[in-house]
């Protein structure tokens, strides 16, 4: 909504009238007011001064003219009295002057400067009027004209007029007024002096007091007029200043409002002058700013909407892309996982194949050795029997030996062969050799059994077995790895037969035992415990090796995780073991303290929960 500033609004201000006046007397208005006021005061002062000066001059001129006329007529009128030295006549001549308030004194002197008559009301002390200065006498004699001068006595100014009293046919040239003027025509004066004679002097003093009083009155009157008119002039000036400056201050306020962003106001000045034109062009300017503002706002709104639409589109596109990226990342991750799984499976297969072929090889070797061992073993039994028989016969023969003819060639031959062969030693050594051979044979038999146990190729994959046997066989197989490093302590508990895949479980034992041997740097102990916990049997293999760092604990079952130098370890042993035990529905637990050793615990169900896989 448009509001309108009217001229009247300029006068409405809060506060006391003095405050309102003070606050309104600022800026342009104040300047106009003070300028006009100063002008008025200066003009008034100038006019008053000029008028008083004029009055003063006029009054003085009038007094001068009047004094001049008076001394002329006094000189003329007293000519006869001076001539006849009739003082009474002279007194009466000047008595009318006593009534004149301006006349301070009037004196008539003889040519010898004696006072012939004087006004009664002489206001000057005698010494002044009693003497006639030489300079005056000389001047008058020389010029024969009226003299005038302004004198002071007791702070009073007055005009003094002198005139010669001439007794002759020729009159005094009263047109020539001189004041100590030296530049007169001396020829003319001489001519006048020849025809006339100065018989006395007239003198009057005219007070300026009345003129001063009149001037003072005039000043007073002027002041009174000023005192009345100046406030009116100030008020009028103020009103004019207000009138002149109100539209300007209104324009200033409005332009401040416009600068502050308020375009709702219009100025209401109906004048045809420049201010009116300024106001109407200001209003036009506000209207066009408003229209432009409106247009700008509209286009800004449109732009904002477009930006918002575009941002939303971009956001949506971005979201789609982000989603696509996330999906692609997920797919990549899945691919990587699958790849790793495949790699791990491949490695496991390879390992299993390796182990299987080692197992097969071992089983083949075991089988091949088993047959000769069978008959060597039975031969050994026969050999023992035969040896015993032979020794029995030998004993019998030796008992019958003294009965033989020592000279007989046969007897001699028997003794020498006996001595050569050292029969007692053979009797002592042969059973020993046979025993040792049997022992050796037994060991070969055990190795073959171990190989069989290890590979179990001769038996079905899933069996119910004694894990202790598997452990022992494995220990025998890895004996080489352990013998210089660790003492093996067996603390076997009560472990029932378990359903498992023996060759795979033996692989697990092998790996854990070899890891334990590797972890022991010099001499250590490997302790094997077993037992039952609920429906599970367990085997625990502890070593006194270097232990596993805590940050490695949850990584040791990862495929390819190894701390061993390149070429020494593949990092697959534990991951394969983990897979095998998982397949057995069991679990592997590990506990370790760095520098003190590690304990691996294999937990297996005594009975597989479902039918053992083929
Ligand atoms: N008893 C143990 N004491 C200390 N560290 C061990 C022990 N057993 C396993 N580890 C750590 O676990 C890692 C992984 O063992 P894993 O058997 O999987 O691989 P590997 O022995 O390094 O190589 P390989 O494939 O030849 O067995 C080892 O490199 C070793 O750092
Ligand atoms: Mg290993």
C-alpha cells in the first residue's frame, strides 16, 4: 500500500516546544533561517545606523543654518546699539534669544572686545565669554565674514558662531561662510575693509544637547521598533525557512526511506515550482524503481525456481549415479570375494590333491613294503627257531666232544674250525643279531602302519577312529621336524572313538605340529592333551614358542597369511585346517601370549550331527 508524506507531517515532532524547535533547527532549514536572520539583523543595523547618521547630520545642519542666520541677524540688529553704545538697546536686542532653548549664550562685544551685552542665561562661565581670542579677531578682521567652530566645554559639545558688527555703508558678505579658511581672495577683502569698519563682535553658543537628545530619542525609537519588529522578522524568517525547507527535508526523508528499501511512500507536494517538479519526478522515480524491483523479483523467483528444478534434477541424477556406483562397488566387492573364495578353493584343492597324492604314494610304498616284511617276519620266526635248534645240537655235540679221539683227523679239524669261528662269540652274538633284526623289522612294520594310518587310502574316508592313533602316526611322520627342536609331552585323556575323515584330521595335526616346531626357536616343549567336554572331544596342542602377536590373532586363519619368509610358508596350513574342522562340524580355538607360546584346541563332535558325508 502506498502512503503519502504531506507537508504538514514535517511539523509533527515529539517533545517540548523548545526541544522540537532545537531538533527542527538543524541542517538546511537552520542554515536558511540563520542566513536570513543574519541578513535581516545586518540590514536593520545598517538602516538604523544610516538613518541615525542622517538624522544627526540633518539636525546638525539645521542647527548650523539656524545659528548662522541667528548670528547674522544679531550682528545686524545690534549695529546701532553698538554704534551708540546703548547697552539697554543691545540687551533688548538679544533678550529674545534667551527664550531659545538651544542658545547657551549670546554676547555682544565692542571693537575693543568689551562685553556690551550678554544673555542672562549664559551657561558658560565668565572666563570663556569674557575673552575674545585673538585668532578670532584676526580672522574676522581679515575676512569680515561669520566664523563657526565646534567646541567642547565640560563634556558638552556646542557650536560657536562669531560675526563682526560692522558700522558702514557696505554690508558684510553674509554669503561667505568661512571656518579658519586661509584661501580667500585678499584683494576683495581689502576693498571691503576700505569701505567698512568693525565696531563690535557678536557671539552665540548653540548647545548640541537638544540635538543629542533628539538623536538619542531617535536611537531609542529605532531600538524599540527593532525590538518589536525583529522577533516578528525572526518568526517570519523561521516560517519562511520552514516553508522553503519542508519539501526539501521531506524529499530527504523519503530518499532515506527509499535508500533503506522502503518504496511504499510517495511525496505529496502540489506545487508548480522547481520543488514541485522535483517532488513529482521523485515520485516517478520511486514508481519506476518499484516496477523494476517487481520485475527483478519476478525474474529472480523464476530463476530460483529454475535453479531449484535443475538442482533437483541434478540431485536425482547424482543419486542415480551414486546408486549405480554403490551397486557397481557391491558387485566388484562380490566379484573380489568370489575370486578370493575361488582362489582359496583352488589352493585347498591343490593342497588336498597334494596331500592325497602323498597319501597315495605313502599307501603304495606301505603296501609294497608290507609283503616282503610279511615274509621276512615269518622267516625271522623260522630263523630264530632254527638258530635255537642249531645251538641245542651244538651244545649236545660239545658235551660229546671229550669222547672223540683227539688224534683223529676229524677231531682235529673240528677243533681248528671251532677256534677259527669263535663259536662262543657266535653263540652270544647271534641271538642279539636276531633280536635286533626283529626289532628293526618291527620298526619297519610300525612305519608302514603309520603310513597306512596317515593315508588311510586303504580305508573309507569317513571312519570312526581313535584320534590318539592318528596323533601318534602324525608325530612319527613329523618326527624329523620336531626332534632337534622340542620334547613332545603327551597328556592324553579319555577320548572316545570319533567319526571323522582320518587323513584330513591328520593333515590338521601335521600342520599344527609343524607350526609349533617352527615357532620354537631353540629348545621347547610341545604338550598334547586330549579329553572330552560334553558331546565334543578335543585335542590341545601347546608349544613354548614365540607366540602370536595380538594383531595377527584374527588373521592367522586367512588364506595366504604368513609371517614366514618367502618360500618358507604359503600361509595355507591353518586356513585349510580351519576348513577341514568346519567340515567336521567342529572348531579350532587359539590362545597365545607373545613370547610365551600358543595353544591350538581342536574341538570335534563325538558323533557327527548328520550322516557323515560320503
Ligand atoms: N604355534 C604357532 N606359534 C606362533 N605362530 C604361529 C603358530 N601357528 C601358526 N602361527 C602363525 O600363523 C601363520 C599362519 O600359519 P599357517 O600354517 O597358515 O601358514 P604357514 O605356516 O606360515 O605356512 P604353510 O602354508 O607352510 O603352513 C604363521 O605364518 C605363523 O605366523
Ligand atoms: Mg603352517
